[in-house]
C-alpha cells in the first residue's frame, strides 16, 4: 500500500539545523511531486515546501525561504527537508504528502527551544 514515513525530527536550539526525511513506498515515487507541511499546536496545517517529480522545481513558504531546502532522491524513494537557522516558531509536527490520493505520513515532531 502507499506509505510515507517521516524521520529526523527532534529538539534543537534556536539557530540550529535538522534534516528531515520522508521515505515513500507502494507507488511510483519518481512520477509524483512531494510536499512538506507542518502543524503547530492550535494552528492549521500549512504548506512549507514542495518539489516536482524530477526535482527541478521547488517552492517555499515565505516564512522558510532562504532557511529551508527541499530535495529528493528518486533512487532512494526519499524526500528531504534541510532546515537551517531554526526559530522557535518553526516548532511543529512536520508531515510529507505525496502519491495517488495525496497520502499523509504520520509526522515527525520538531521542537526549537533553548
């Protein structure tokens, strides 16, 4: 079945970095674009970044532009989100979304705090 599994979250100090991974299975990964979303406590889920099937086109939310980088390895069926210069307001559960039916992963918690 279609499955997305996120990993790489954790606790990091402001200004630090984390790299999230989203491993896909059960569908033709290389033919689908992938998006990262996040949801902070008490807030709606928001789109953070997207990447096209080939990786040639990427888009970012204004709040993360210049700090986050989305990339993918179609050989590994994996999408990454490199997050630098993290701020407390980046604290959220991060989800990836892709595939037929736009399936969600289970999410990975990112906490930015001193």
